[in-house]
């Protein structure tokens, strides 16, 4: 079995997908409005700062602790796959 990628760029992709899904649930809202609401909801659940969430949205959140919390909020746990997040990347355990 191959190990999935938990890189900052993959996190960016998952965040965007969650925002697309949020927009699909509320089509009366513009995408930007739905995305901002979803990002704020995820940020609060993961206990991230505004700057950390912005970095994650841009695919540039290198620090492992906030990335791990955000992945957990998205329902994916790197430790389930034996992955340890490192600064800007990951190691396979």
C-alpha cells in the first residue's frame, strides 16, 4: 500500500475541495463567501491563527503542529499511515 501525501500542497488541495463542497451546499452564496465561511469554520476547529490558515490556503504552511491539527479537522490523520509530519514535509515511520 502506498503512503498518501500530507504535504502543504496536498493540504491546500483538500482545503479547496472543502470550500467547493461548502459552496455546493449553499449555492445561493458566491463561491468566495462560502469559501471564507468554510475557512473560518475550519480555522476555529483546528485552533489556527489567521496567518496560519492563510499560509495553509496558499500551500505554504511548513510547521507540523498546525498542519496536523488541520488534517485532523479534515478527517485525515497522518499517524494512521505511520507518517510523521516534519517542517515542510513528512517522514514515513
